[in-house]
């Protein structure tokens, strides 16, 4: 039986709702394990920050970048949250709402994952639209169009082993020269390696580095005694102004608003102040 909407766990902020769908920003603390559970209603999860290991009917997968996951009603899954916590945008649907979205396709019975690639890139863009305060009905329409298209695409396939190595090198201070060496080791040019990375991950190397820095800064912001300028430097930003711009671009919120929300990314969540400081 379908359940009442609004039962998604670990909600930090409700973004929008209508009669048959609710969009929320959810936050889970670093190192947390979420045991096997089911949801009464279908929902779409859009990755934003941090990472985790997902285990469902299709096995186990690591998710740490642009990605979307669709869970039909009653599907079981469990989660192991990584060292930077996890921030996602979740859109929960009444089951009847899915019928026109499916547009004649069979009702999916198993969870679906799209990690990286074109679907991941579009999922990231959709998550940013939700966090930008672009408008509930507009974003619901965008979400339905995204889901209709994504369900017609195959789930993710394993990426090449060099993806994580390229991302780690890009984040290092001397990453540029080491990327050249890595490309030479693989017998390809550095531009080819960068393009291939973007194609697989659904984001460029620079975007990946900025996302990781925002995740690191979000955890540092949990200490109210650390000045924002110090947080910026420790997280790898040029300065506080640079950090502010990247936060607004990625999350639609300033670092100050994120600090006030008490996301508790470094530990299991407690009472929070809603993240209502949208930046259009």
C-alpha cells in the first residue's frame, strides 16, 4: 500500500511540495550505516556532496559524484556513508504520479542507478536547480522530464580504473605535471584524458575538485569558532570570497547559511535550523 508522503529520513530542508510529490534536501553524517530498509513511496535521489556505498537488488556500488538513483516503492536498500558525509536532493512521489511519467513503460520493480555519464551530468544540473530556489512547480516538471528520460537509459556500467587516480592527481598541488605523466603512461594525451574523465564522471576535473572542497568546508563549518576565512584556506579555496562564490554556485547558499543550518555532516544528525537561505 502507498504510504503518506513526507516520510523520507534525515531531511534537513523541505524544498517544495505539491499534492503528490515532495522535494527535500537530506543529510547523513560521516561514517553512518543505514541498515536495510524500504520506502512506501517511489523516489529519486540526486547526489550533491560526500559519498557512500549503496547496496540494493542490483548489488553494491560506490557513489561519490554526479549520479541519480531511482527506488520504486517497496525496494530494499542499505547505505554506508563515507568520510565526508552525504548530501542529496530527494524527490518522493505518490505512486499514481509516476503513471504519466512512465509514459507506457512497465512500472520498474527494481532500483536503478545512473552514475556519471550524461545522465549523471543532467542529474547534477537538476539538483542545482532544486537548490537554487528556481521554483517548485518548474523543478517538479524538470524532475519528471529527467526521470522519464533516465528510465529509458541503461543503468551505470563500471568505469575504467584510472578515474579515481585522475581525480586524486587533479586535487594535488602538483597535479598538472603528474596528469601529464599519467597520460603518457596510458599512451594518451592529457586533453584526451581530461575529456574522457568528464565523459565518464559527468563533470570536469575542476568541478570535481570544487565539489570536494565544498564538502570539506561544510564539515569545517561545524566548528562555530573557526573564522570563515580560515575555513576557506583549510578547504583549499583561494580565499573566503572564492569559497562564497563556489558555495552559492553549487549549493545555492552561502557558507554562513550552511553553518547556521547545523548539518552535522561529521556525526549523526541532530536538530537543525532549516536551510531557508536560498540564493537565486
